[in-house]
């Protein structure tokens, strides 16, 4: 595997030196996408938020700013991401408003029915079995809770589909595929938002 391919494969589970570079890039590189996705959360005022696949922790910090009365639990599969996200949100952690946990979204250790909002930015590409993972998200949400998925790819753009051949375990999903998996997992109302000029996709589901 060439160096560039090794670097791109850090997207799934950052580790080592290349993983540190990838995480640093994620925090800045995905900021505009994440902020666009968060703008879809109109009329939602959560008290508890689960940020799943939190990467370097930037989006957890933005959720804390957006919802000053909320507590955020950030979860990531990568120990390196947990370390970075913990450092990034150190002040909020000290204040008791944030916690960062290592975990697998297919078997979340979070309390059932405890969260008003769950978010997943640039991460469901790597989730092992969407229905099973989405069912876990539904489990930890309160009745009426919301789940926001935000992806740079809408599952049809050529550039992102090329990365499926480069990054092991990556799968770009269309809005229709995500909606079907969400409904199979127990979500009811599902709304898809498409960026007017980019292949960005946000999907908001209600439990």
C-alpha cells in the first residue's frame, strides 16, 4: 500500500503518525460541511447530545456552543481520536458539559432513551451494517429525539465513489439508502437536505 493510500485509509480509524495528521485535517477540513449540516437542526433544543464518530472533537465543541444548556457525549472508535477530542474539549469536560468515550456505534454503551439529539458527521461511510448501527442510535434517543447524518458525498458523486476503491470498508450512501435503513431501524419521519452546489447531504430522522 502506497503512502498516500495509507494516509487516506486513516479516515476510518486514525492511528499513529498518519492518523494524527488525518485528525488535524478533519477538524478544519470538515468544518464548513458540519456547520451547513447543523443549520438543518431548526427548532431543536436538546439537553443531551451524542456526537458519534467524533474525530478530533471540533463538532462536539460547536454543538456545545450552539446549545449552551446541553451536555455532549462524544464517541469514537479510534483511541487517537478520543485523545484528540478530549484535548480539544478540555475546558467543557472540566465544566462537566462534555465527556469523550471510546466505543463502537454498533454496540453503544450509552444509556437507553437518554439523548435528545444524535449526530454523525462524515462517519456513516464506515459503520458496519447501517440498520444495526442505526437501531443502536434509536435505542439511546428519547421518543421524539432527532438523528442528524451529514456527509460530504450524496452517494452519487464520482469523486467520492473513487475513494470507495481507495479506503477499505468505505461505502457512500444515497439519501434513499439512508432513509430505508433509518426506517428499518425504527425511525419515522426522515428528511433529506441537498446542498445547492455541492454533493453534500444531510439527513434528519426523528424517532
